[in-house]
C-alpha cells in the first residue's frame, strides 16, 4: 500500500489527483455559519472561500432559497444536506470540478457551461495538465503501465491507452497491463479511456518513463455522454477490428440489456448474430451451426462443462463475480484447443483493494449476494452466491403452463398422427427446478511482478419434471393412471491456482493448476396399470436411468513476448488428465451403455502477431496435441488476418484446423426428446472430432455506428451419435433391437449482418443470420440432413433507451423452427417368447420442423443514486414473452394400447419479474 501511495504521489499531475484534492477539501474543512439566501449565492460563497470550482445552472438554483445554520459540519455534509432538501445531486469530476445536478443527464450540458465560464474573465479555472518542466531528453522509447479502477484498485481490461496527438495506441490486457512502443519523447501525454469511466491522463518526464505508469480511472456518472472514448470500444457489446468473429463484454454494462430479470453474461451473447438466441433451454452457445459442447467455456483457467441453470434461464456464471468475457465465434487463437466451434473466456473479479463492498440482487426467482473484501494491503477476497426459490409468482407461472390437452393416436396396428386422422394430440407441461452456485476468488500480490490467484466455483441443479399423464377418454377404460418420473440432478465444481509472473515489461506469463468435475444423474421412468380384455389389471414400469461423470485435472503455462509494436510472440504448453463415466440402463436391468474411459492430453502452441504495415495484421499459429488413447499427435495450423482499408473500413479473415477429444454425444430418443452425455474419444466407436473453419468479413465503424458482415463455412468429421434401431421386422413379426455409436460428418455455412448504434439516448442493434447446419450419418442414409441445431433464418432487434435515471429496453427475436424426427404410425412386434410390444415407424431423420419461434421481451430499470451522484442500486421490471406466444421446445410421445399420445413441451409463456439491486460500502 505504501508503494501504491508513493506511486500516486509521483503521478501527482494526473487528473485523478485533482478530484482527490477536491474531496479532501470537502471532508477536512469545517463550516459554522448561518445562511439565508438563494442557493446559487450559497454555492458562490463556498467556491470563493475554499477555492472550489462549483458548476451549476444559475437561473434554476437562484429560485431555490436556503435557511440553514451549520454547526462545525464538513463542507461535504453541508453540500449533501442542501442538495438533499432541494432534490439535487452533486458530482465530482476527475478534473476537480463539482457539478450540481437537477438530473443526471444535466452533466454534459453543465460541462459545456463550465468550459464557457472558464473562458470568461475572473472565472475560477479548472486545474489543467502542467506544461513540460524541461525540454525532451529521451526519444523513441517504450513504456509499460497499468489501467485500474481508482475507487477499487481493480485492473480494467480492454481499456484504450493512447499517446496524445499520435496514432500510438494499446489495449490493456486482462490484468490491466499495457505497453506502448516508439513513444516520441518524454514530454508526451499518455491518456486512457474505458467505457463507464472518466478518462485519465499523465504527462511523462525523464523519471516516469523508467517506472510503471499507473492510470487510475474514476467511475463516470450514469448518463449518456459521461466519457469521451479515445478508441471505438464504447458500446455495450464490442468487437476487435483485428480479429474476425470476436465479441467482448463487460458485466458492468449488462444492466443496459434486456434479460429475464438478472444480468447474464452468456445470455447477452445470444443477442448477437451467429449465436442462436432462441434456445431458452440452454445458456450454452450454439455458435455458427455448432452445439454447446463444441464451445469451450473457460472460467479463470478451468473448464465448465454445464453452463446453465434452471433449464437455461440462468447461466452458470454470477455476473457479480465476473470481470470480463470474450467470445470467439470461430477461427480462434492457437492458445485455445479441444473444441470444434468456439471459445468463451471468462475472467473473475480481483476484488476491491481499498475498502469492503457488498451487494445483493433480489428477484421473484432468485437471490444473489456478494462481498469484496480487502484482506490486507496485498490481498483481496471475492465471495458470491446465488440460489433460486419457488415463490408465489414462480408457482403461479409454472402451474399455469402445467395444464394438459391430450388426444389419442391412430388405430391399433398402424394409423398416423396427421391432422384430421384422430392422430397425435398435445399435452403441455413446464418443468420446475431450483439451483445454487457459489464463487470464491482470493488474490495475493506478492510484489509488482508476481500475483497468485485462487478461484473456486461450485454449482448444482435439481430439476423435477415428474407428472401424471392425463389419459384421453377413449383410452381410460383400458389404461389406468400413468405416472412419469423425470428427475435430473447435475452440477459443476471447478478450481484453479494462477501464478502471474512479469519477467520484464515485454515478457510475462500465466501458469495454472486446474481441476474441474461434472456430474449428471437422470431418472426417466413411466409406471402405471393396464386392463386386458378379460378385465385383469397389470402393473408396468419401464424407462431409463442415466449417470454421467467427468473429471479433468491439468496444468498449463501461457507466455507472451511483446517484441515491438509490430511483433508479438505467444507460446505455451499444457498437460491434462481426463476421466469420463457413462451408464445407461433401461427397464432396471438392461445396461445398454457402460463407458469408463481415461485419457492423457499434452502439447504446446505458438502464435505470432505480426503487423508488416500499420494497416495489415497477420496472426499465424500452430497447436500440437498428443492424445493418449489414439497414440497420435494432432497438428492444428491457424491463421487470421485483417486489413484496414481506411479509418472506418476493415477487412478480416481466418482459417484453421480444430480437434475435439471429449465429446457430448447425442442419444437419439424419438419418444422423449434427444439427450446428451460426455464421453472421451476412444479411436474405435467414438473418433476424435475434427473441423476446418473458413471465415471472412468486412466492417464499417465510427464513433456512433458499427456495420459488420461476416460469412463462414465449416466442415466437420468424427461426429458421434448414439441411437437405437430396429431391424428385420414387419407388423406382427419379430424384430432385432440394435444399439450402438454411429459416426458421421457435418457442414455449416452462413452469413451474418450486424448494424449497431453505440452512443446516444437511443442505442441498440439489429442482426440477421442466414445459416445452415447439416449432418450425414450412414445409419440415417447417404444424404445430408438438417442437424438438430439447424436454424435457417434468425432475426433480432435490440432497443435501449436512456431517460435520466431510467433505462428502457426491448428485444424481439424471430427464428424458423428447429428440425425433429416424428413417428408416423404404431404397430405390434411379436418377440421370440410369444409376447408382443408396441413399436412405431418414424419419418425421415429431422424431416419435420417445429413452428417458428418468436417472442418480445421488455424491461425498465430505475437507478438509485446517492446525493453524491454515485449509483447504489437499481429497481428493475422485466416482462418475458410479453404477448405470451407458445414456443415449442420439443415433442414427447407415449405409446399405450397401440395408441400414441403427443406432448408438446413448451418454453415459458408470459413471465414478469422484479429485481432489486443494492450496493454499499
């Protein structure tokens, strides 16, 4: 702490010191005086007596009178008291000016007024950055530094750092560090900006260039134009112009996006093109025709295998424990591997270094609490916990959609389910469940060059979709009550220890020890009674029980060497041991699948970032992986490039080879809906997955707008599906049941359009995706068919409007329906022992489509602000699926007495929610 204070004193010319000086004046100076005058005269008196720059709208405040007698009170208390009684707020800017606000949106106008006042004779001038003390003595050198939140001491990732009046810029890394090359002289000004914060600047001198430059940014007032961004990363969702398919998000901006009621770091990405936004049952990323298991999700270095709660309505990640998130939609860096589609990298908060802070988010569906505690001068602790609960509104919503409407299937021995044929009816049901998760993160700063971080995550879900099946009147005479048990419990546990080491200002590393585990237990059985033609009752019980467990332990070390402003080398190595177990039992006795596998993976990577010119960026890379079960080494070359056509236009492209060694295999289930389970590739029935990406795009971006068009094409091989097939049968004859893993190939292609307005009172974006995802398995035929996740058209429009303390948002989503395989008719199978069972004929693989999906979500948030202008919370109302459209999740089928009963399992209908968020220190 002493070193930090000393460093701040050395940087005493930076603007944050002016704000601190103003705050000290307000806290230390006492006032004992009686005032009876207009409010503007009171403020003028304080400004003159204590040399303060107080900015306000004189005409409005002159109409407000005060009669106050202060007895040995601080200036801060006096101003707070007067503002409170007159429904005003005050705000201290980084430059030291005090703004008196009637509304928070007045700040921008008063800033302009302040600039005009400063030009007037006799005005109190704001403290400006001093001129150089001496002529420049050093030229064309490099400097390093950090960008931090001045209030909490936490690093600010992806902040823009620039040498004023030059094109020399840098972006801070996840730890807030940056390096600037070829700085012209030691009298230059370095400035930093970050969305939601006031910019900071410092003038260099001969002494400062030899030390780490610390840029401390103060939070900005929650208003429209609270900060001038020196780069272009000022929107809620940002892109990296040097990389194709990269999205960046700061959780601090999540409250500006519509949601079901809680800020959600993964749901936010589903509002962007190329990421499916209509899979309510999963917060997982269906990216460019890929599936969630093909998306690598890394949290503080360890892998999370189940990324959602409550059937996908909440992601597994508590936004109060998250610092920043990046999603790579394809063609990603060689630093990442083991997945075919995309990468989501999540970094946890370091915590408040300066003072303890606490918060709670309470909604009608969940409770979320967190604490950030500075343990001592060198360490911080972050704790966060969430839990859902079934309150009155929760029960009312779910009970409303548990009503059923069932009709019988076709006649015995066949018949269809088509319209007008007395075919498949519909029963609607909505599952109920609860979850919890907990995050712990401890950070210890050994010294300036070494930091240790321990991170821990645990989350569990219990889902109960059990129900009594309503029987149509035509069947009730022969079939008693049918009870369906559908109970699932799953969860993740993950932990890591990270050692950050800074060898020098150009070379640094992150080394991890990681562990992750996942389990999923599911019981899906049906029981009941039937009555034969003689009137005898017989009980039956059938169904499936599944158990899936996964463990993952590893070590990895990631290094970076920033050689110059045009050359950066990244390299590293990794080793992992993985273990999976999957048991699939049918009718209590038949164990159809019993997989127990172990695997060792090890390898390394290298990647070069090279800028031959100021416009062209090349990033070739290579990743190698040795996989124990196959005994092979897998090479994965990667290449990405971008070319800046002009200040606003950028071309970008990427390609690469990607392999996946642990797979979430789809178990086809026509009756009850497909299910997934994790297994390791074994070089026999489950091959190593492989994909090749081809991506290209063009973007136009200025300070207000972003227009981005990208196209992609992917080929996949080594895909695996588990399915049951009946062979050698005809109605009335015997049949053979065949269960096995089947392998196939796939392809995905599409075009994405994004039009985004980033600043102003109204912001938002419009996105459209035209895509196709197809698979081919020999067991289903020789032709490609639509994959389960295939969506041809997806349209999203996101609207956000800011009005003083209010933030309004509206989102409308539309997509064409997902494909599914439908049964056509039922028939009788005679087994060798003389018994009979009812089976069904199915149509072509995924030849049918669910109805189109669409919904409208609305939300309104009111910010709670202290007299000092600091935000201390908010109250939010969200309306999910406003016009109560029934969107079908999947279809279930029950066969009883040669009859089929269809159940449409639907997503949530209209769902209101209220959220109260509070923060205090």
